[in-house]
């Protein structure tokens, strides 16, 4: 055990935490690190009918040009067939990325610390559920995780957004919102936790800084996943586990 000092505000969150939802992207890994995602969006765009391939200049067009998720949604708007083809392209890209993406330093230790301290774990992310499952299996992390919440497909009419994914994860863990803590690396993750009434722990330096994530409806920030792992080992759960509402 290291000489990690757990700040009081972090300890208070952990004492109330009986279950944790780890955000897959950045916290578990950066799936597309080193991958040119514009090549994925270009491949999808190239398969669309000519009138839909013309570049646009507004902010939504920028997102579609740089985000495979946005391009898949756009392809579904063109037609169901083009949407399904775009999904196949994205699935293949995610499957390939599983073999190259490196786990975030300390993620195994953090997940193991949850298990040893009696805290349940779910993983949620804006990836296909099969991608998350495959990644955890490949890196021998699956046995440390309970429910996996991701996408089955990206059809705009039925695709759950970030809030819905985390809500599904919390429900699958069968815990009250106040007993559950989201572990994320972005302001968005902190805001989702606040919206759902759960606690939040931000991991600094993976995507955003401490100053951006701290204090959003009581969210706290740790400097790294190894630090979180040590804190989980030091701080016990207070009281007994209560039944969900």
C-alpha cells in the first residue's frame, strides 16, 4: 500500500459509494488513440449518394466530418440501408481498435480495488456493447466488471444518449442514485452524473483538467486511476447496503 493521502471530500464520496459506473472512453481506454477517425467518416461519406457527399460548412457538418458517430447518424437519415452500411464500417473500425488501444494506467488496480472493497462496477460508453465486452476480455478485465452498457446500434430514433447509458448502468447495478458514483474524465460525465443524482469522480489529465471537472454538483477529482485505487482500498463503505428504489 502506498502512502496515498485521501482528501476529505474524496473520502466522503467513497464512503457513500456502493457501486461505480466507469465511463469506457478515456477512463478504461482511449479506443481510437492513434487512429485517424476522419478516415472512418470519409469511408462512410464516400458510400452515400452524390448529393449527400458534398461538404457542408456549419458546425454540425464539422462534427459529421470528424465524428464517426455523427456520420453514422447522418447515414441513417439518408436511408436505412446506408445507415446499416455505415454501422458495419464503424463496427469494423471499433473491432480493429480493440487490438491496438492500451488500457489507461491504473485501470486494473482501480477495478480490482472496487471488487476487493465490496463495490460493484458497471462500464458504460458510447461504443457498441460488443466492442466494450471484447476489449475487457482481451485485457483480462471482464471478471472485474459487472454490467456492460453500450450501443446495439446507432439509429438516431432509438440510440440512447449519455444520460440514458449511465442511467441503464445504475439500474443494472440495482443501487439508489446516491449510492452510485460515475467515474469519468470529462465535464460532460460530471454533468450527466449531476443530472441523474449520482455522485461523480473525475480523473484529471485523461481528457480534461481538474479545474474544469471539480465542483459540478459536488463532483470531486483525483489525479490518476492509481490514486483512486489506493483511495478505494483505504476508505471503506459506510453503513450497510440498502435496497434500490
